[in-house]
C-alpha cells in the first residue's frame, strides 16, 4: 500500500475556539421531504460531534441533489433528531445569514450552511466563491470522500486556501480503497448494477488488479449480448460496448443462469443461453450463486459494488445471497454502492465486512483511476 501522504485530522490538536470548515457528505435520499436513509448523516455526525466536543466552532458545508433549488433544510431537521448538539442552519451559503450566524457561533456549536450547489461558483470552482467559503474557517477538513470526485470549490478550491486535513470518514474510505487497489490473492471483484459505459474504466482496472471479476446485474446483459446470447427485453445500453474485448481477458465471470420475468409476469430460472425474446432478466440464478459462493469462500480479498439484480423491484435474492456469502467469508471485504449498502442495511450485518463504503461514483473513480480530485487537493 502507498504511504498516506495526506494529513489526517487529529481532533485533540484542535484548540477550543478554532473555526473548522468541514466539508461533509450529506447528499442523502429524501422521501416526502424527509431524510429516508441516515447512513451518511450518522457518519458525518460522528466527526461533527468530536470536533464540537473539543470546543471547535464547526461550520458544515455540503451539497444535496443535483438541482440548485434543493435545500439541506430536511437534513438539518434529521441532524437535530440524531444529535443533542446546538446545530444552527444558514438559509444561504455565504450570504448575510451565513455570515451573521458564523460570526456569532460559540465554542462547541455547529452551523450548517445551505446546499453549497445553490452557488454557481461551487461547480465551476470559482476562486472568489472559494475565498468566501474559506473565510468561515481557520482550518478546513474534508470528510466527504463520496463527493470528492467532483473538482468543485468546496472540495478543491478551499483546501488551497486553508490548512487542510482529511476527516475520519474520508481517511477510512481512502485507506480501504487504496487497499482495494492492491488486493491479496486469490482476489475477487464482484461488480453489478447497470451502465457498462460508466463502469468500463473500473472494469479494465479490476481486470488488471484482480484474479477474477464476476459481473452481475444489468451489466451482465452486455456480456451475454457480446457472446451472441438472446437478452430479450432486458436492460442494455443499446450502444456498442467493450464487453467482447473485456471477455478476452479470460478473467470475467458471467452468471451461468438467470431469473427472468416472463411475458405472463412470472419469475422463472433459465440457463443464460436460453433466455426468450420476451423475457426480462432481473436477477442471477441459483447455479451462478452456488459457483460464486465457492469463489467467495476461496478468496482472500473481495471487492463488491452494485446489486446482482433488480433489487428495487423485489428481485433481491442474488444481492442478499452475495451479501451473506461475503459477510460469512474470512476474506478482507470492501463493499460499496447505493443499492449494495441498502441491502446490507436491510440485513443489518455491516459489521461483518471489513469496510462498507458510503461512496458511489467516487469509489468507482478512485479504484478505476487510482485517485480523485479531492484526494489530490489534500496532498
Ligand atoms: C453521491 O451521492 O454519489 C455523491 O454525494 C456525489 O453526488 P453527485 O453525483 O451529485 O455529485
């Protein structure tokens, strides 16, 4: 593993009264205007609480969603329910409300700024905006690994202006994902979900680093197509993909059987080469799971990202089985991705994995490319 060249936050070295500008990862799902999953929020609160308890004045900046109109107000509500800290909310990012509230913040208090993406300068990494944001801190802590593949002002602009550290959540992700780039043999990568186009760089890297790469979810459909198999009405990109070239590595394992939904809406198991023109492939089949179970049991390092089937629609047998097999194995295991983490949360067995990553795209980019913008900005 590469030596870590990024300074880590040592909370005990933060003097009371220090103004800490914390980039947190608060891009959480909302349902009916309320936070529906608090996984990331709870992780961020641990860092916020440890800083506040040392007497720091903590100004938290974060984004939510992609639309500039989205607000962190529901996240503030959820934070207040999860924590006893005095947490205030600024209705702007660095306007008069934020400036006034930041100036009157006392030791041990927390101010959450409004969605940083409401400011146009965030996504363009505008130096004037970065300077305004930096004015809220004596030091900057990036604890938002999941957002750090974006070269935005709060990720790369501010650390250039302030003494900077990686927070504990960032550090955990960084160390685990560095480790996933130097896996012990026999190593196994399991990749599911959809969109081969976006996962191509990742798959290429995994094929160079891992002994075998198992492909599930809609991603597998591209490989069936490349082998000349019928995929019926299953989800595929519709574009030319590199699946054929990736298969030539000899390391790609594709599920040998699948669970399909037939025209009558029934679930049926078929050999992967016997899918019918009207079928929709929704999960991996029982024989594939048995084969995968053995590979998992023999592996010493397992990386898993992405569901094995249409998890949301109830085709969750493959994903839950893989979650259990990986949890039971004695291998070092690094798992991540939104649906993967959702499955693990439903099983309630997060402690049975070496590392559960809350990063989605950032995890894929980091493993695929070896670094991300926010990591470079802290070096
Ligand atoms: C994520 O949820 O993957 C991160 O918070 C990044 O969000 P983004 O894709 O909107 O930049």
